[in-house]
C-alpha cells in the first residue's frame, strides 16, 4: 500500500479501527478510547540499512491517536523489550494528573521489561495537533507518533472546513542504534554522531541514496483546501519547511489556534507542531512539487545538513488508465532559507499570534506574582577519566545548563517523592531563581574557569495559582544557539523576545499582553532572550527542558514543583495503582 493511499484513507480507517466505548455519563460527554501499545523490536530498512528498532506495535512511526476534546484516553503500554521505557503525551496538560505525563524519573519510574502501565488521562480544553514520544534516553528516535485532537462534536474549526486532513511528522533516521550514539556521546564528553537522513512519516524520500521507493506522496485535487498537521519529532534539529509553488496559511501551533497568516516557508522547532492550510491550485494532472525540509542551525558542532522531500502530486482526472506517470515531467523544488538564517527565524516567530477570539480568548496573565530569570546554554564538567582527555572543549565534557545547573535525573520518580513528602535524597528546592554571577550573557565568552558548572536535581517550588513571568536568556558560553524549551503540564504565553541581553528597564514595555502566541515549546532566539508568562494552576512536578535531545542528555533541564491549592479540585490526584516502581 502506497503512502498516498494510506494518507487518503488512513484517517477514517483509524477512527473506525480503534476500539471505542462510551463511559458512564461524564459531564464533558466525552467518550473513553482504548489503545494497546506493545513496545517491541521491529526490523526496519531505510537507506539500504536494516536495523531492529524499538517500536510501538511494530510501526514506524508509531500509531496515530485520534480523539476529541473532552475524551478520556486509556493507553495500555506493555514493554516487551530490554530497554526501560516511558511514554510522554507531548503538550497534553494533564491537569492534576502528572502520573500520566510519562517522564522517566520525574513523573514515573520507567516501565521495565515485562511490565505494563495504563496511561489514563482526559483531554481538557485543548484541540489541535500534538504528539507522543518515549521520554527516556534517546528512544524517541523511533518511538513517536501523532495525537490528533478534534474539536468537540458539532464545534467547527475557526477556519473553513478543509477538504482533507493530512499528518506530516518529521523524524530523523540513523543507520546505527541511537542508544549506542548517546552512550558513546556521554562517555566521550563530545558531540554525537549525526543522523543519516530526515524523514517525512518515516520515509527519507528521493533525495537520499537508496531511498526513492521510500517517498511520502500526497495526491491532491486542484482547488481544494487541505489541512496539514506538521510535527517536528526530529531529535536534534529545527526545520525549515516549504512546498514548491504553494503558499501555506498558519492556523494553529502547539494545539492553540493562531491568527491566520500566509507564508511560503515555515520554521518548526523540535517538539513543536504547526497546522497549516494548503490551497491547491488549478495545476494540471500529474504536476509534481517537492515538499521539502532542511535544518535551521545555529549552534556549534556538526549536524545533519541534508534535505528531506516528499512529493505533492495533482491527481489524474480519470483513474482508469493504470500506466505510471510520465517520468519526464519536472518536479518543482522550493527555495528554503539558508541553514543559518536567524533573521528569517526571528521574523517568522514574531508573526505568530494567538487567535484571541471571543470563543478562544488569550488569557494572558496581566499581573505577575513571581519573576524568574534563567540563563540557558552550555558549560563544561570535568572529564571523569584520569589519564584520558574528553572530546569537549579544553578536554572536558560538554554539559547543558539552566542558571549554571546541569540537571541530574534522580534514581526514583520526583512526583512520587513529592506526593508522599519524601523528597529528601531525591531532589532539592534550591534552584536559583536568577543567575548567581550575572555576566554579559551574549558578549564574549567568559573565561575558562567560569565555564565549569554545578550538577544537581534542583527544583523551583511555587504555590498554586502563582502568576509566573520567566525570562530565558541564551548564553554565548561555547556558542549561542536557539534552544526550544518545553515546559511539561503547561502552555505558556510568549510575551516578548529579542536579541542580545534582556533589558529589565526597557524590554517589558514592549511586551505583548494582548494576543501573544501560546505554546508548549518556545525557542529562545540564538543570542537573545524570550519572556513567557503562565499561571501555575496545575499542581505536580513538571520538567522543563531543551527539546534538542543532545542538550537534554547533557542536563539542559530543570523542574518546577507546583504545590496543591486549598480546594479539593486544586490538588494533585492520588497515584494510580499500577504506577511503575523503581
Ligand atoms: C482512570 O482515571 C479515572 C479518574 O481518576 C478513574 O475514575 C478510572 O477508574 C481510571 N481508569 C482506569 C482503567 O484506571
Ligand atoms: C560514530 O561515528 C564514528 C565515526 O564515523 C564511528 O567510528 C562510530 O562507530 C560511530 N558511533 C556509533 C555509535 O555509531
Ligand atoms: C550516494 O551515491 C552516490 C553515487 O553512488 C555517491 O557518489 C554518494 O557518495 C552517495 N552519497 C551518500 C550520502 O552515501
Ligand atoms: C513553479 O515556480 C517556478 C519558479 O517560480 C516556475 O518557474 C514554475 O513555472 C512554477 N511551476 C508551475 C507548474 O507553475
Ligand atoms: C553539509 O555538510 C558537509 C560536511 O560539513 C559539507 O561538505 C556540505 O557541503 C554541506 N552541504 C550543504 C547542503 O550545506
Ligand atoms: C523581516 O520582516 C520585515 C517586515 O516584515 C521585512 O521587511 C524583512 O525583509 C524581513 N527580513 C527577513 C530577513 O526576512
Ligand atoms: C589509564 O591508562 C591505562 C594505560 O593506558 C589503562 O590501562 C587504564 O584503563 C586507563 N584508566 C582509565 C580510567 O581510563
Ligand atoms: C556585551 O557584549 C557585547 C558583544 O561584545 C557588547 O556589544 C556589549 O556592549 C556588551 N554589553 C555590556 C553591557 O557590556
Ligand atoms: C557555575 O558554577 C561553578 C561551580 O560553582 C562556578 O565555578 C562557576 O563560576 C559558575 N559559573 C557561572 C557562569 O555562574
Ligand atoms: C488565582 O488568583 C487570582 C488572583 O491573582 C484570582 O482572581 C483567582 O480566583 C485565583 N484562582 C484560583 C483558582 O484560585
Ligand atoms: C530500568 O529501571 C530500573 C529502575 O529505575 C533500574 O534499576 C534498571 O537499572 C533499569 N534498567 C536498564 C536496562 O536501564
Ligand atoms: Cu538546546
């Protein structure tokens, strides 16, 4: 079965094939949907290399989850591989229910070989495109898939109903085992081996060797509107994306509706999702256009600079003739921005605003209870070998830091420790709210000894309903880079961003408190800063981390502990009985 056929019929087929049962009268009138996720090894061949990958149900990418706002999901995960696993439902708020957030050693102990765990959660007040992925080591390289949240029955989109909906999930393919790559990287202290290809729905496409047969093809009719649900599941790179000779209209990011605007090219950072409308033109049958993506890269070190392409093809009017299409027809190619085009990136992100309509208001916190300032960037830690040098700068090991602290995952789950009042020896509550030693963050790199970092499992504790403002400042230590920071359990408003050092006197006056974009993964401009606001209305232990997997492995993370409120509906729920133990 070709990819195009799958695309045109897959959506309905999936809706029908999922076992659905109505639950007793739930107030939201949602239903409960059951999924069985069997974690198993699967042989997959790409670029003429065959590997046994960790998969869900033998699929690559993994199965699509399709729900409606208000539904409950029960996802029964059984681990039949040697690796420990946990699954994260990226962007789902998980109100009072961090037990289902799936971050190994933060909200749960991993599901070990032979064990199972049922992720049990509802979709409250969200609709759009999100995704799920493994949240332990680098297993998300192959363990990921889309989450499609349809609006409640009878509620239309705030844009014209599309003729068809298509999911496009970008990934990275490695010819060798990504687990071996991250193991080697952490041991050597240097940078990781890069991926061998990018993929669209698991397919590298015609621009790679030995790959033309693995091409994502989207057959379209002229004069129709298609909704493309784009997801960046790539481990380590931001992507520019464009379709030759077509314009895209952005309508949603990270499952929040946006003010529609047109663009030829978009930027999608690791962890982010973007819904776009594609209006097809009166092109002739069999006209072909590449849908291409390649990285936007700002950091140091090597990266995969290849281009992935799928093909948008106008359908033949009559499907009677079975002869294959004319190979001599040209395929038009889009022009993507240069790989280091930070101006384009800033321009593009500045254009995204919340829809902020009566039906979908932007409830931007107007007053702030607590202000935080976090630097985000790199540092060094001592090479552990006494007679060997590591591959990081000055023979040390690369680390990732937030406010000069490199986060260490504990040996047991923080959320449990918090719930049972047993945090001692698991985490501390002294994460610095501001840099200990302020410096010119985006100026010349600091002197060598200033590059050494602290390690720890440090958290910030905030009372329920605290209105938080957080400035995240990129640093130039070992090089500036755009870091896509993902906060679990929350969507945040991006009220400001800029280049250079944040200026607390001048910059707040320029904040957008009317219709800022609201999202779960926010890029800090390379060599700049971003200001976010959110109300801490979801009690629990929530990881915040760079969604570039290498940086996260290097410790570019921290965690928020949001305390219970007084009212019973403001308290963390008790843990489910099947929660895995360490
Ligand atoms: C899922 O969670 C709900 C709410 O906590 C609970 O009532 C229900 O019993 C749970 N279902 C399963 C199968 O654990
Ligand atoms: C990483 O790349 C180097 C150089 O090509 C190679 O020697 C090494 O085996 C690779 N490591 C892994 C885990 O694939
Ligand atoms: C692809 O194949 C061509 C021709 O065989 C070869 O020259 C080129 O090096 C290959 N590229 C990669 C990335 O393997
Ligand atoms: C696509 O755009 C290119 C460049 O603008 C143009 O040369 C080409 O004719 C266009 N293709 C079609 C089918 O219109
Ligand atoms: C990709 O990187 C390689 C190695 O650094 C370089 O030789 C090549 O020119 C780059 N390709 C593009 C398209 O930038
Ligand atoms: C950024 O946007 C402005 C105004 O929309 C435009 O004039 C400028 O050319 C853009 N710059 C880049 C690099 O795209
Ligand atoms: C130090 O070097 C010696 C001799 O090369 C080697 O046997 C030993 O394993 C090394 N120690 C470490 C910690 O790498
Ligand atoms: C920080 O460094 C930059 C680049 O060297 C410089 O332009 C700027 O003036 C410095 N800022 C301060 C406050 O020293
Ligand atoms: C980070 O912490 C280390 C260890 O305490 C210290 O040596 C270094 O100066 C600190 N760096 C910064 C930028 O605060
Ligand atoms: C949160 O605090 C605001 C005032 O800052 C108050 O108006 C609101 O009622 C509080 N919400 C809850 C759920 O306690
Ligand atoms: C799996 O997780 C358990 C609990 O944290 C740990 O003891 C064990 O070493 C892990 N196993 C592997 C293969 O990582
Ligand atoms: Cu990062």
